C-alpha cells in the first residue's frame, strides 16, 4: 500500500492544474491551459490573448479555458511562454 501523490497539483505553485492561473508580468497577461498543464505536471502559460474569447450570447465575452491546440485537437498550440 503506497500513498499516491496527487496528480492534479502543480509541483511548483501547489495550485490545481485544472485551474486557469492568470499572471500579469511586465504589463502583459498570461494564462495557464488546464489541459496542457495536466499533461506537463506543471502550469503551462500562454499569452492571455492567444486563448480567444467565447461569446456567451448575451453581449458578454469570456476567455476560453483551454488553448486553441487543446480545444480544436489539431495540435496547433500558441507560442509557449513559460512554465510555473
Ligand atoms: Zn503552478
Ligand atoms: Zn492547451
């Protein structure tokens, strides 16, 4: 019997990998992709603007959770910026 380590926690910042972590750095905003982060075991950040926006149909736009590469499953991911 061995204790299984949690696979959904970032080894660096200890926040859940399925969370969208948003970081502001040098006046630019970056967001983690939950899908890429789960695969990597650490948060994977792209530019916030690279995620695209989702039209909620009532005049509101919210940022997409997953990066285009994970969402469309065409393998085309945004330019990688940094890990946690
Ligand atoms: Zn992290
Ligand atoms: Zn992704």
